[in-house]
């Protein structure tokens, strides 16, 4: 999504006008390394990562971003030691409980995207609660990719599509896309990955086909609104051609 946005006071260091990536997706990587560097437990890093996410929601909103999608927990993350998985679940529930009223107040709508199957009932309940509480939010939408895998999303979409009685004989992109987890959300314009890894790790496989990528060496808990601004400025120098000239 493209639009020009007049700067707000908070964005005084941004150009007078800039193109806002309407949808930014983030792979929040590096919590474990951040904690290790400080001699802290990995779960401390995840907790710090949650606080960073809260700040980035504000920074994104102030820049004029309409959708922020974050990779919170992948379908592969269950392979981590049970103790870490349990801690991460606890941190998610704390986060959603603690910030549901705040997000509602700032009109940030929170939505879940992923495979519900396999998520502990109490975690799912917390997610559904924050979705309900923030339902009318229209300043920014935070999509939380949780128990999410890009390939799994495509397979789930195929399964849903195959169950349709009146399926057209030829499947085109427009028909297929409606079976993805959040079909009404536009594709991400910019995908950011923190902590230097140059891979997509099964994130938004379908949706990010033409997204711009921006990788930062900064570990996620250290990521700030200034880094987000830098990503947006770099995005402004990209020439998106979608395969054309
Ligand atoms: C990657 O860091 C991060 C995760 C697997 C979990 C992400 C969770 C958060 C940022 C917590 C807050 C999120 C919400 C929605 C409350 P890593 O453990 O892979 O770090 P490493 O690569 O340094 O080991």
C-alpha cells in the first residue's frame, strides 16, 4: 500500500513527505542472543522482546503504518526445549493481558494469524480476548503470527479451498488468496528481520512475494523506533518493479 504522509512532530527527523509502507512485517529475532550477552536467561530476552514490540507498535503508528505483522512463534518453535516453550507461552499471556486495555485505548486492533490447533487453550483464550477488546481499533492493526508457518498457511488454504463446492475449474491468485489466514490484509510492503540472519524462516511465504526486505544486525530487544525509521527511509530509496521494468 502506498501513500504520502505529512510528518508528525515525533517524526521531525523524517523528510517532509515520505512513502509509508502501509504494511510492515517483522521477524523479531535475537532475543536469546541478547540475553546470553548479558548473562541472563533466554526467557528474560523474550520478555524484553515483548517490551520492544510494544514500543514498535507506537513507532509504526506514528509513522503512518496501518498494518504491522510480527512473527511471534513459528510452527517450528515447538522443537525448542519444553521449558523455553512454556516460558514463551507465559510471556505471551502476560503481554496480552497487560496491554489489552492500552492497545484498545490507542486504537490498535490485534489479530491472530496461525494454526489454532496445538495452541494451549489458555493461550488461545488470551489471544481471543485481546482480539475482542481491541476489535474496533482503527489506528493500526497488529497481526500476531503465532503457531504460524508460511507453508502451513498455504496448505491450510488449499485444504479450505478444496472443501468448496463451487470451486472454479481454474484457480487463479485472487480466488486462492481468500483462503489465507487474513485475506483482507494487504501484502506486506516491507519485511524487516532483526539480528542479521538473511533468511525468511517460513514467514509469509505467499504474501511476501514482492515485499522489500531490510535486515538489521541489531538484536530484537535493542531495536528502536529510530531503527524502524531507518528501515522506512531505506524503503523510500527502493524501486519496486513487481517483475516489470
Ligand atoms: C526469536 O528470538 C524470538 C522468538 C522465537 C519469540 C519471539 C517472542 C517475542 C519477541 C516476545 C514478545 C512477543 C509477543 C507477541 C508478546 P530467538 O529466541 O530465536 O533468539 P536467538 O536467535 O538469539 O536465539
